[in-house]
C-alpha cells in the first residue's frame, strides 16, 4: 500500500466527506480535498493544476476551496478561488492551515481534515452564506491523484 492509501481508513474518509457536507450546509462555498503521494513540482503550482483539473473554478460565485495534500512530501496547500480571494485578507487560510497541521503533527489525519474543513466552512459562511436555492456544485468525495 502507498502512503496515500494509508493516510485515511475507509471510515475516516467517510467522516471527512461528512465534514464537507456539514460545512457546506452553512455556506455556498464548495470544499474539496485532494490527496496524492508526491508532487514533482512546487506544491502551490501542483495545487493550482489540481484545482483546474477538478473544475473548482467553475462555481457560480467562484468560491471553491481546495485542501491539497502531498502525503509523502508532508505538504498542505489551501487554495481559494477568485471570488474568495477578492474579499478576504491575504492570510485568510492561515488559521485553518494551523488547525489542520496541529492535528497532523499528532498523527490524527482525519481529525485534522475534519477540523480544517469545518473551520473553512465557518470562515466561508461570513462571505458566502448558504441560501435556500444553493446547489452542491462540486462532488464532496475525496479525490486521489
């Protein structure tokens, strides 16, 4: 098994997907998680590629958020779309990133992702609150590359 396959158990994956669904009940923002073993290029550049590949820039309000993790590299990038970046300060994702990394350092990958996803949803809610006619524009599953 690769480190990506070992990163989360099946039950932990279910908990992460449920955290995405919970977070998205409070915001029109769309949250995705992408795991891969290693990035052959700069992690931010790779997250940008994944963001595009997952069509995260196709949301109506440009409010998609990607949590990109290169497992073997121990790298995390949180990337928001233009609609988010236009209304939030430059360090907007730092507290979310810190919450995730604190749990990761203790070996609790699932809870790190769950905490980060819930925090991201709370932060997005301020600028992109959920409205009755909001639709889920992107899948909630974890993508693996």
